[in-house]
C-alpha cells in the first residue's frame, strides 16, 4: 500500500487537490480518469474501498518508461494501483510497480483502490493525487472520495428466470441438485441471504412493469405501465412507415392520422389525481429531503434496449448496446455517451462463440443446439423462429456476459451507490427454445439434446439450460467482483445490499402441429382481434370503428374502446368462449379484467377453466394492481399528446396452463401477420402461470434464512419499501409494496 507520508505526527501533504500546480501538457501519452464525469466525488463507507479506473496510452513510436505515483492527502487513507483487465476492469496480479514500460501505441487500464479508515467521520473528504510521468513530461489527476455511511445497493435481475430453475441440476432434473446444481452461484447466494420462496411478480407477468416495480415499489396501475416496449397514446397525425409489399421494392413513409404507440419513457410514470411523478430508488437515494445524499451516483445497465427509457433522467448513467450498429458489414460505435463501459463489438467480438454455446457451456462441440452438423434431422433442435438468429443481432440480443462485464466496468470506474444490472438472455432463449424449469414436462432420453417436451417437440431444454447456467455464471462474476474489492475481509461485499430477482418466468407453449404431423391450423395460438370480430359478429372495419386499438402477445391483451358499451359484450363473449385443442380438449381460457375489476382487485366470474381446477377470484389481481387513477379518472376524455397515455378499458389474461398463446399483433395488423415480423413463440409469459420468481436480499440489516408466506403475499414491489425502511429514506406516495419486517434484524 502507498500511504501518506507523516513527519513528526503531522501529515506532509505532498500534492493535493487544494494545491494547484502548473503542469505541461503531455504530448507523448494520454492519461485520463475513466468516468462519465471525471471530476465527480465517489462516496465510501468508513473502512471500505472505493475504486477508480485510469486510462493510459503511449503515443510515441518506441517503448516508454512510465512512472506512476498516487498520494492521498489525508492520514490513514490508503491507495493501491493495479493493472486492470480491458473486458471488465478487474485487477490483474499484484500491486503495480511505480515504474513500468509500455509498448508503442500500447494502452493500459489501471485500477486505483482507495480504502478509507475505520471510524472516519461522516462527510470527510479525501483526495488522491495521481502523477503520471514519461518522456520528460508529466500530468496529474485527482481522485476524490467522501465518507457516507450508507451501504451500496446492487440489483441483479435475470429476466424470465422462473423460481424453480434454482432447484434444478445441470441436466434439468430435480434430484441431486446440491452436488450438480444448474445455478450454483444463485443457490449459494440464496443460502446466504433472506430468500422468499413464494415470491411473485406482478400482473402482467412481463418485463417493463416488473423491473419498474423492483425500482419504484409501485404496482403496474400506479406506475402507469401495462404493456411491453410500446404504450398507446391515442390517434393523431404522425409519420408511419409502410414496408415493401414485394421483394426488391422499397418501403415508404406516409403522414397519416392513425393510432400512435410510443416507446417507454420515464415521463409516462405518473400516478394519483395530479399525475405526480413515480419516483425510483435512483431518485430517492440522491434527494436529501428524503434522506438521500446529493452526491449519490446511480447506474442502470440492461440487455433490453427499450427499458432504458423508463429510467432516463432518473438513473445518472444508462449503459446499453444502442451505441453500436452494423455499417457496411462491420460493427461500429455510433455514439459515445459512456466511456468504455460496453466493450465495442469485436473487442472482443461477442460472436466469438455462438449464443447457444456461452463460455460456461462445458460441451459446446457436441450439444444439440442447432450449431453442430450431425443434428439437422432433429425437429426439436432446428432453429426456425424469427427470434433465433441471436448471433446476427448482438445489439438487440446482447450476451449476458457482455452486459455483466459492462456492469463490472461501471462498478470499478464509477462506484455507483445504486446499480441495476439486467441480464436478458434467459428471456430471449426461452421465447425461442421453450422453458425448462418444469422437469416433469420432459421425457428424459438419456441425451439432453434429444429430451422431448410434453407440449412442444420443437422445444430444446439443452439450449435453455446452457443459457440459464451462463446467467448464473454472470451473477457469480458480480458477486466475486464485490468480494475482491477487499479480498482479505470482503468488507465491500458484506457491507453492501445485494438483491437477486427476476421479473417473471416463462412456460413452453403448445406445439402448433397435430399428433399426425399435419398442421393443426395454429389452434395453439389465438388471434384475439379476429376472435373478437367473430364473437361480436363484426367485420374488421366495424371492429376498428368500435375499438380504436388493441394489443396482444403471449398471455396478455388489452382493448381500447371508442364505444364503451362493447366492453361488457366483449368480456362476456371471451369469458364464455370454449376453445378446443386436440391435446387438451375443450377449455375456457380467458379472464377479462374491466376497469371496475382493476380497481376492486377481483373478477366476478369463477369456475370457468375446465378441465383444470379454477383460479380463485381473489388471486387474479390485487386491489389497484392494474388500476391507474391518473390515466383512468383524470385523463380519460382529454386529447392525446405524446406525454400522456391511454389506459386499456379491459385487460385480457389467457390462462396458460393449457399452454395456449395469443398471437403477437395489434389493430394495424388485424387480419395479417404479427407486427414484429413473427406471430408466435415456443415459450412465453404474461399471465398467472409465469408469476413465480426468485427473490433474495442480502445485507447488514437482514436476517438470513428462507421465508415462506402465502403465495403472492411477497412481490418484487416489496424490495424498495424494505430498503427505504432500513436506510432511513422517506418512501414516496407512489409506493404500493410492503416493508418485509420479518427479515429485518
């Protein structure tokens, strides 16, 4: 460790941020602090470590000898320097010597670890002066840290990770799990945390509203989020792109009066009579009026590009793969709002391995995943869905390791007080290959790649299990990095709050082929718009006159009515509808929640789902879970500007136990293919069957153990109010979740 010099009991401040010096600009090398805002002060608890990353480049044609000194301005503050790995900014080897050589055009990343003294008073400010010299030139950088005795908060969310994946072995079975776990890191964390074994996500069981709930503590009705990736604002004039009708033709843009859908944006999160802003933990953590600290820095990194909009202006730093796009066959960075945090495509290239063969896969050369040449005859491993060419779309479908390593870079360079890390590949792979967390649905053939799913022979659990195992490995990277910040005591890890969660699960959908191998007219999937036309005896044009818009995907749909009198007619028609499939027989699969039922929190109908046992009324949705006071009561009849949304007049849930799905479509595509270029998945979510999620919280305030309460009593919305309670932060009025007092010390 390099410590401050002390003479006669007094600190000798060699150079500090308070002693300005004139230094010549270095022309032979670059030396910079890797931060979005290089002058920002990091916060650190007493006796803990904060880190910075420095960028060094030798710009001369020959080798250069560099000298690097780091000098703290306060007694008992320690600093040590290490080479850092390019891909994740983690330290390499022993402490860096004060002098070292760098090759021509060579680049080094250097990790600076600064440890504060135990017992340092709140708000004490320290500065480390780093002097870099070479070729008779010198430059100086200042690294500032302030004492703030609050733990750092690390969320790791694994998208679509059903709770039961934690209880499987690597072959997807439920036996011998302790000796051969599919998710060893998550299981170890579960056993060393407060783990809720009955936690659920909120309805709809989908992405946007549940990641938002984990960061706001708000139910979907309160936050104003009811769908995924796009929200309806009404009809207005806007530019609409019409794709080409035939190959070789060009598409064209038209200025049309048409329904208008917008991308997720933080400005849409409104609640209450006045449309007040729904606050995230990012907002509260840096608000002194609520107990936060004005120098708190927060970060969000996600494998789902559209999610970034929900936290824009709330999180200080948002990292995503949208910085990159393919130009003339090469991946190029088209924007650089964040320095270095997502490794450019190709450095290392995320296509160095196929999506289906991640680094943690122990048999990539022989597994049956559609990549190896001797498996082309197996129908259940043929990749024939529009979602499948992941390797051709690394920006839309980034590998979990790419995102996890980007998160480690952010932690090393920015040391955020709150960071949310969202790994998306488990969701992507299950949509394309099916869910694998229900071991009883699979016939074990002795060859994992040939195992057959009861509902869908195209499903391939080997691919899904590989990606789940990789997500667990990435979670392990994060946990290990936190421990290695202080490898001797693990103080940084033990004094932090770590949350492991998922936003929803998935199910494998019914195959769309009959048992004789002939097409079964897609009777496993339902076009809810066409069905509504049939049940209400409306033509498509008449339907569009009555309903201004609708959307559907997987297990959820929503209808926006011009003529409100049609809502009870639609509800009755769908809830009394009988559907036939050759494997499940006759079922009545729809649950329709009108606005009164959104508010009251139950559904009037019961005993509708046959031959399966009925779902009790009170378990469908909580009181207010799906009810937006602002968008329903205070915005119902206003014009539709872009900063406000329309709320559905009814929400339709498809009971997914018979493994049906609703086609991905909307009003624009009524009578045609789905709006996303495909209309069905092999796996999916949205309704009741995909609500079971893992939820584990670890930190100095919590009693470790497994907590089992009634199913659905604990939800992902309970995370934030529990954190506010232990940190002494004031919960905003938008919080619906409950403080989990049972886990508090």
